[in-house]
């Protein structure tokens, strides 16, 4: 298809139209002319008209001929008619000869037109000079060369004017069409590019609208303090906020802010916008219903071609769940799950911050707070009640803390309060005053589930700053002071002193050395005899002794508590049980098969495999279980009473007998005693010490003897050191007696020598219940 702005296209269109018009006009005008000229006998004219009309009609119908062939034929027709008219009609017909050059200029171009004009001018001159055409000029002779020259020159001049004008117009038109074609091509390219850009924009708009990220585009208003109106929001933002597009368009970008949006963060973003720089921020926004949500946003300026910022593009991601997770992780990392108080890690961070301040640090104190007998509540009422009590205690502590103080829970029933900003001239007095208030607050009854629970607290206090202190030192010092308060009877306050550290270090040294004492053979089992009213041996108790390699001895009341605290008591207890079995075998081999008592600590007794261990030792040594008496304290009965009694019955089925050591100083009652497979009660030496001179002590001893008699239990009185005590006991039931009056604890070899000096035939407790109340 030929373009509309092609000159050749328009020449074809013009020629086709012109040919059609001339064909119609030729028929209309030539036929009458042929008829008239024929009627008057002008046969030459008739012939010319006929030939020209036939030629024209043939050319009009010859659509298959090339364009230039048809045009040349058309110009030939015009030339033929013009020459014929000049020959037949006269000089006026030379006007016909102007048609070929002018139409040649229109239909073919300048050079064909000039050629046609030259041919026409030559034809006119030739016809005039040869006399075939009569051309004349006024005042000049007819047929003169001068007249012919004048006419030809005027004809050519007019022809050049018309031809060149037509050619110039067509050339200008052609150039205009070329320009139009070029413009049209550029316009087409621009339209195609615009369509591509529009398609890309539609795609980008659809993509942005469907993004999961929230997008806001706001117009940039450069005036200071001016709001930036929103011009675009995507669907994700509308879904998250609950606003409609109409509600948001034209509004300020701050419309999503709320009461808890960080003003400092907003100010930072505003400063970046003033500078025209990108900025990233994380802040709290609000939905249409007022629900807060966290958004992480990137704000980017968009500048035009002139470099001036015209818009702001804000892309936001909802990070609410991430923030919640981060806060939960932070809460788990730095806060106690049960009470919501800071935990050890956060407490140590704050303590370290105080110590890092150096001499500039304010005077402060660390208080270690331990709830007394909390385990009793846990065991008696369950952990749920214990947890509620811990929460209530944490609340009371928090109410007593100042704004700069920290209350932390280390675990279990242990709390720590960091008092900051104490008066330097009396920091100790201020700390002790706060400790007294805490002690009083925790001593108030706790109402939990309609039940009232009484508690108390032991509090240790240490002060800071002091030279070369560390966080671990502070907590250790407060812990040491707290244990001093517990040792003083609980429900008290103790301020840390350097002497306490020395005591703890000695205890640690004892624990460390005790771990090696067994391997080094420094521990021994001594034996102390038990006798009846006639001072005949009826049994013995094995007692552990520690004699160091350097010859110094460590008293049992020093190393036994250390073994209990360090957990070594379990290992030592099994060793003592094995030694008791081996000791009985030696006694039996020597003919003195006395029942042997061995102490069992609560920690050892509660070991899950304790019964299996006892069974294994009995099997390994071959000692009879019926000759062993396990001495347990009443403290064993405080925890898990049912499990304890069940385990005692399991051991009793093996043949093991049980004795309650230090009876009367603990928490047993008659109901417990009746449920346990007991064999013996040992009266604590503190009661024997005041007997028979002290009426109260004497009454207690008599009560124990009477109760044991009713229960059918054997009784052993410890700490018998005088004849008066022995006589009193012999007169009141005759229990077994153990004390320095009869024998001190001694190595087994010494006791064997002592027994060898004792007359044979003495009865043993294994054979008869000697010493039981009658």
C-alpha cells in the first residue's frame, strides 16, 4: 500500500482523475464537434477529433499500462491535438501546446516538462517559418522570422513561468511530503514507544498494586512544615490499614501515626526529607480501627528531569510479628517467665554498668533475698500454689523498689534487689533500712486461693563500689551474707563482712580437700559402743572421722555439713555403708556379732537407686541385712513422706532396721511414727545433758521412753557422760546408752580389743530387745 504522503502516489491519483474527467468531457464535447465539422465538410477537424477521442478512450481503459507510458501517451494526445488545431484553426490554438509541458511538470517532473516545452516551442516556430501556421505580430510583416521569434520567445517565457512554477510547487510539495513522511515516521515511532511505555506503566501499576509490600506515593511539597499529600496507595496498604483509597488520597503521609509513634524517629525522617535523601525507618503506625502495627519503611525521593524532587515513594513491610518475636526473645533472654522480673542476665548487665562507671558510680547495694521454707509450701500445696506465692512476693518487692532500682529473680525462691543511688555517708544504713522493710513486707501473710500462707525471708546485703569488685563478687558476697542470715535462725538480715568470705573460703577448701580425702585414705570409720543398764555391749554406731595426711583432724561437725552442701555425702554414705558391713564381718569373726548402726543422710536416702545400691553392697560383702540399723533424721520425713515410708518398707523387707536419730528435735509426730517400720528411737544428747537436774529435760526423756514403750520400740540415749544420767535412765526403763561414760568412738581394732576384755555371754540386741521400756 502506497503511503498517503508519497508524491508519486498523488501524481497517479491526479492523473487517474484527470484522465477520467477528460474522457467524460471528451465524449460530451467531441461528439458534437465531430458532428458539426462533418456537417460543414471540415473533415480534417473531424478526423483530428475522432482520432484524439478514440486515443483518449483507449488510454483511459488501458489500466494495465505502466504509469509513465500512459502519461506519455496522454501528453502525446495533447501535443497531437494542439498541432492539429494550429494547422486547422489557426494561431490561437497554440494555447493547446501549453498543456503538455504544464501537465508534464505536474505528472512527471521538471525535466520532462522542460523537454515538452522545448518541443512545443520548436513545433510552433517550425510551423510558423514553414507557413503551415499563420503567426503574426502587430507592426511586423506576417510570416517574418522576427515575428516568429517574438511569438516563440513569448510562448516559451510564459511556458517556462507556468512550468517552473508548477514544478517548484510540486517540488515544495514533495519536500513537504518527505518532511511529513519523516514526521509521520517519528510520530509512529513515538506512538509505538508511548504505547510501550503505557503498557509498561500499566504493568508496573498492576504489579505495584498487587505487591504484598505497602506502597504510598506522595507529592513533594518543598515549603517548610508542609504536609506531603498522598497521590497513590496500593491494595496491600488498604488491606492492612482498613482505609479506602478515597479516604487516603490527598491526606498527609502522617495520617497513619498515632499516640505511641516514636516522635524522635518521625523527626529523623522529616530531616531526611528536608535534605532530599533516602531514609529507612521502623515505626509504629495505626489502622483505621486504631490497631497498632509495626512497619519497616524505605522512603525514596523521585526527581524529574530537572533534578527537582517531585514525589516521595514509600515502601513499607509489616514487621509486627517480627517485632513481637524479637520482644518475646528479649523477654525470654532478659526477664523471668514466671514473675516478669529481670533475670540474672539483665541483673548482671546492670551491675556491670554500675561497676564500669568506676569512681563516678553512685553508692549502691545488692540484696540477696531467699524465702524461708518455701519448699515446704511447694511440697505441701503443689508447684501451682508455690508459683502464685512467688508472683505475689515479686509484686511486693517491686512495690518497695525505687525507680532506679532493679528487682530480679535468679530462680527458685531467690530474688536480688539492686539499690542504686544510696547516700554515700550512710549507704549501709540505707540498705539495711530497705532490707528491714522487705523483711517486714514478706512476713505478711499471702492470700492465695482463699488460703493464707505465712512466709519469711533471709536477706544478705553487700555494698558497692569497692576496689576490684566484679559482678560475680557482688552476687557471691550477697549470697554469703544471706546464708549467714539463714544460719542465724532465718527471717533475718546480714550485712556482708570480709570475715564471711574467709569462712566461705575455708568451707570451699574443706569441700575441695574432702573430695580427695577418701581416695587418699584419710577417712576412717570409728565405732562407739552402746550398752544396756548393766553396761553390757548391745550394739555400736559407726562414726566417720577425717584425719589429714599432716596429722590434723577435721571435726565431723565441720566436714559433714560441707559434704552435705557439696553432694559428696552420697559417695561418702555408700562408702560408710560398705565399711559397716565389713566391720560387722570382722566383729562376727571375732565372736562379737553386735548390730551396727550407720547414719544415712536424706540426700543419700532419696537417691533413685538407693535400695538397689544397698542390695548390691549386701550381696558384695555378704553381711546380713538384719544386723544393720540405718539411722535417719526426722528431716527425712519432711519431703515426699509417702515415698519415704514406701522406701523404708522396701528396705525393711530386706531385713534393714531403722532408727530415728536425734529424736525430739525434728518434726515427727505419732501418726508418722506408726506408719514407719521403726526399730529404735535415739534420744538427742541435748535432752540427756540436762537430765536428771532439769525438770523439763527430764520430762521430755520420760515422755519419749513412755511413748517408745507403747510403740514397742527400742530406745538408745545418746551423750551419757555421768553416773547420775546412767542411773536415772536405768531407773526409768533402762534404755540402751551411748556416751563417753562407757566408751569414746574408736577404731574398730581398738573396740575389738575392748570387747576381748569384756566377759563373754553378753546378750546382743539382735537376740533380745535389751533396753526397751518394760
